[in-house]
């Protein structure tokens, strides 16, 4: 038996008051039982009756307050059962019903606390103070006093109070509370730090970028509070049907009394009638689903949003930051023949360290990924939005767009070649000059997320019928993604209000989900049946407007949330149908005299426990202990992706060598090929061999499929064959150097080797992410 969930009288003292009432009725029941065993029937009856009367008084006050607020619950049946037991002298039955009622409250509180654990954990981590530098002194201040540009010390174990950037050194951060990422991440000087993360390393200094109220964590805390307060439509279902169920219960109890002439049968019907499975199981299952989503880095703002996730039929996706990574990444480097491309990147990135421009940060990130040693620039001067000049290692360096750099260099055949080379749709170009001569150029692009293809396929498996791309980008760029991703429709060159119209138009086919990350997506997110914001790096406006916020920068968590929603809803309905079926069967058994009031009370509590335990299954992964499946631990996924990143300089070297082999002097061709051959045999081939001999066999055994990943193993063989062919070509060079035909053959071979290696790496990342054990 349970209480009304909304009302909680102040005199009950919240959960403490409920625990006291439970203890009181338990003591009264035990005392009465002891007196009964001692053959003191008068004392036992008095003890049972007193305990029942106190709980009944508490319940009647609560029901009265609920009715005063025009809220009607099913607790009235419990009150009738206890009152009827006192009137009929069934004091033991009354005390058992009272114990079941207060026990049901305690059980509900326990289940909901267990289900809300991840949500509550987020709120409990909010810091209260921070160590701020003022006039050279370190002061402990309230986080409300922090402002942008404040210099803050974050000590080991402390939670970062506001968003900001690392000032000096390296910060080692535990982001698991926000993103679900199990391993600490490293943030270097100048890189962003998100509030709510924990310092897992040595103390570091950071520069605040926002106030506490405007920080990422504060916004998440507000969203969590909204999620905890929200009530799912399925939960409200109990309230809507309360009057009808009460009427049926009273009718059946009256009929049993009238037909048998035994009032005790009516009491037995009332005792077993309370539909606790409907009151308890639904919110527990839904809140369990919300909590499980939070544990995976997906914040669902309440049960209503979770239930709607399970009903989505159309998904509308924004492009930038949703389908794509949302950040410019270096995709190609072209340098003068006499310069090493990585050296050109090192010089450009060293100069760009002092710039806050997003493209400058992308170049710096690319250099750090390749573990290039950057140096501090001297005399740097930035022209906002155009470029930067300064001295690196004694050389005058200029980095920026074509107009900025071309005005500072002499025109050469190479500069004319670069001017044509950088004209590509969907890319951003950056040029680097050294001592007044063009040194090289970089192409950057916002690439499609590696998991995007598999995510869209899994969305269809999860019941989505239609997937639409809605973007403000140019039509030709957006349409290029349609065959690649298998989209049903592409709508481009949209304004924010146009996206809202797309949402309304698609609603005719069923509930619509909108996924986006920018301010321009906020209206469409609010208009959709379910708005999902990519909140890891997205705008605060989109997170506030959305029903679901993905806190980790991974699109595949969207599929996880939908699957959790399906399962939670299914378990809720299963618990209701099972529990209500048993309750109704018990009511009829009681009406025909097969159950006494005491037996009915005990049976009802057993039904309650079964329904709640079944609802708590929504916290777990279905059949995870029994199902044999292929899975990668998150830590192993990070390790595999890090191995790929560490090999990108080798793949870059293949491209650089193929681009220069026609112009290099004969002796330099020999040296370059020998260097590349060594890199391939010492670094690339051992990596592929380890995958084929250790990782792939383990995944095949786990899947129980001996031919799984056979295509990937075949690619390993092709990479090895092409490396062997390169060695053969290198060894076949005459003493006079490569002939034009040999140069062509080498270049053709390197183009193929680069293409197949990049494709293979991309395929592996997609496969590994689809196998991640979240």
C-alpha cells in the first residue's frame, strides 16, 4: 500500500517522519503479538488498534490535503481498509494493513532513491567555495563571487567550480560524473576545463571563463532538478483512473457483502484492492530508466521525455556538431619540396599558440596530436580574423588566410600551385610563410563523426522509420551526405524558423525527435516531441530548450537512450499488467471467501514487492550475465583509438612522400623511401599484426563467429602486400636513381597505400565504437 506521492505533510517530517511511523506500527504489531502469545487478548487488541488508528489518522490528514488541492489518489482504499478493520474488530488485519501501507512508503522511497542515484550524485557534487587569487594572495571565496577572468587554484580532489581554461601545466581530470568516461583526461595549457569535473592529478591553475551561475555544471544541475520533479504521463495514468478503480472496488466489495451477508468479505476485497503496481512500479521503472541514461552521460529531463523517446518515429538531425564533429580538424598538409611538412606544421602551431581563433586552436591541437615540440613565439602580432605574425626559432613566420599571407610573400610557382590547391568546397585553408616565402598550406574540415553511419543504422533497428537531415549549410554539401549515411531526406539552407516548420511537417508520421547543438537549433528542439541537445560542446540555449541533453561528445549515446526508454516503458507496462492482474484475481478470490483479510493483506504486499523488484530491472542491462556478446571495455576503446592517433604521422608521411616523389632529387628519393619503409615496418605493420593476432581472434571468440572481421583481416593482408611492394620498388632502383616510370609507380603505390590505410582506420573506429560496452 502506498501514499499519494505529491503531498507530504510537514508534521510527518519527510522521510524521517515516514520511517518513524513505520517503526511505530511495527512496534505496535510486535507488542500486540507478544501480548496475544501471553494470552492477554485485551492488550493485544489495544496495541493493534492503537497502532492502526495512528496510521489511519496520518493517512486521513494526507488524503484531506490532497483533496483540498484537487488531487485524488488511490490511498483512499487503504484508509477504508484500515477504518473497516477497526469498525469490524479485525485489529490484527488493520495493523497488518497499516504496516503494509507504511512499508510501501518506505519501499517506494528506497526504490526511487536507488533509481535516482546518478541524478542525485550530480547535484551532490556542486562545490561551495573556491581558491581565488587576489592581489597575489590566495583567498577562499564562495563560488557565487567568482567572475570571468578570475585566476583560480584547483587542488587535488576538488571539483572545478566554473568553466575555464588551464593556465599552466597539465590538468588531469575525472569527467565521469558528467560524461560517463571512466578514465581521467589530460588538459594542457590553454585547453578548456568544464565545471563539475574533478581534479584527479596535481593542483593546477585555471582562468575562469564564466560565473558560477552561467557555468556548464550549474546548467546541468538545473536540468537535473527539473528531471527529478517531472512526472511521466504513465505515472499520471494512475491518477486519471483512480476514481474508476475506486468505484469498481467499492462495487465489488458491496456485492460480496450483499451476496454473502459477511462484512468481512468486503473488508478482504478492500485490503487487497490497492493497485500498488500501478502506483509504484511505473514511476520506479521510468525513474530507473532516467537514472540509467544519466549513468551513460545522457540527461533526460523527466519521465515524460523518456516515455516519448520510446515512441519516436522520425528523427531530424542538424549537421554541424551533430552529424559532424563540429570542430575543424587538419585533413591535409602541403609543403615546399625542401621542407618537412611536419616542420611547417610545428612552426605554424607554435605561432598560433597565442591565438584564440578556432582555426588556430585546431592547428595547435593537430600538432600536439602528432607530438610535435612547440616553442613560445616572440613578438607575435595578431590581426583579428586574418592571421598572426611573429618569430619562431629566429625565423619570421606568418600564418593566416590567403589574403593575409600572400601580401607578405614573394610570388613563386609554389604559391601559384597552392592558390589552386586550396580551392575546395567544405574546407578551410591556412597558409604558412617562412622568411617571406610560402612554406606550406593546411586544409581543415569539419568531418563526419566516425560513429555516424552505425548510429543511423541502429536508430532504424530501434524503431525509427524516417531520418531527415536539416541544416543551414549549402545544398550541395548537405546532399553529399545522403548516400553516405542513408538519409531519407535532406533539407538545406534553412533558417532557425525553417527547422521548426520541418518539425511540424514531419509530425504527421508520428512523434518527432530533433537533434542539434547550436543556438539556432533551440526553437526546433522546443517544438519537437523530443528535443535532444548535444550538450558536451553545444550552446546553453539548446540544452535549456531540449528534453534530453547528451553530456558526452558521442552521437551513439542517442541510440543507448532510445533503447533504455523502450526497455523501461516495456518493464513498466509489464509490471502494471502482471501486478494488476494478480490484484484483481485476489479481489475476486476475497469476494468469494477464499481469502481472509489478513491473507489478503499479506498477498497484496507480496504483489507489491514483486512489482517493484520487476520495475527495478530497468536499472540493469537485459540478460547481460547470460547473453554471450562481443563487447569492448571503454578503456580498451580509448586505447585502440589512441593507437590510431599515434600512427597518423606515419599515414601523413605516406601522403607527403607521394606528393614530393616527382620533384625530389635522386638521392633524396632513396633516403625518403628508406625512411618511410622503416616507419611502415617498425610501426604500422606491427600494429596491424597485433590486431590480427590478438584483438580480432578475441572478438571472434566472444561473438562465436569464426568468420567475423574477415574483411578487416583481408585489409591487413593488402596493407602488408603494398608495403612489401614498396620495399621491392625501393630495392629495384638503379644506381642512377629512379626513372620517370619508377617515380610514377612509387607515387601510384603510395596513393593506394594511404587510401586503404585511412579507410581501414575509419572502419575500425566505427566497428570498435559499435562494440563499446557502455
